C-alpha cells in the first residue's frame, strides 16, 4: 500500500515492512508530511514482490527500508526458498541476507520491540544495517526515526537508486 508525500517534490522513497501496519500509520503520516513517499508491506514476501516488480520495470528502488525484525509465524509463511527456513525470530535476518546477496545496497533501519546486545551485534554485521544507530526500539521516537531517515536519504548517491545503476 503506497502513501504519497504531502510535499512535492518527493524527498525520498521508503519501504516499511511490518506485520503490525496499524501501529505504523502515525509514523507513515509524519514521514509523508516530511516529504517522503512510503510503501507499506505487511510481509517480507510482499516486500520482495514489490522490490522485484520495481527492478523488472526499471523503477526507482527505495532509498531506505524500515524493517520490523520480528514477525509471527503466520506472517512468515512464504513460497520463497530464500525465506523458507526462517522462523519468526529470524525472518527479518533472512530478508537482510537476501538483500545483501542481491547486492541491492539499500540502507535498512531495523525496528524491534525485542532488542538485546546479541541481536544488535548480529544485525550490525549486515552491511545494509551498518552501525547500531540504525537499530531502534519499537515503538520508535518519531523525531529520531525522521532524523535517521533524513540522514540516510541524504547519503544516498544521486538521491534515488534504479535497477540500472545497481
């Protein structure tokens, strides 16, 4: 489901993957007010379908992905071999591995209601996540989330990524 930025021109395209989409609407609304377009996916499978459709049609890939790392078993069911063996605890990590394998080079912000040192250290090992500053507790502080998104979009080369320049 796509939410368009309320300011034109669009400052960046975001993909938010979260099984509890009703809880992210206030954040989506704020990000849209700040000029970002947001695509919301409720499952990793749905998100990968959207990404692959963008690649196949040579459309811009998101500047940033916001990912809920924990998803319940019902949401985690998928026909994709790369995500098949993932439990709800590792569904987000399986998606991160997939993005890294495909060399999509899209920065990821991880949100989670369950954070511990071991998880933060594990997630920080993914190049797309980078340092622990992109791993934030759920629910995130709106101002912190917007600041991180602005920083990452500002860092992206030429603003937008397309499948052509990957």
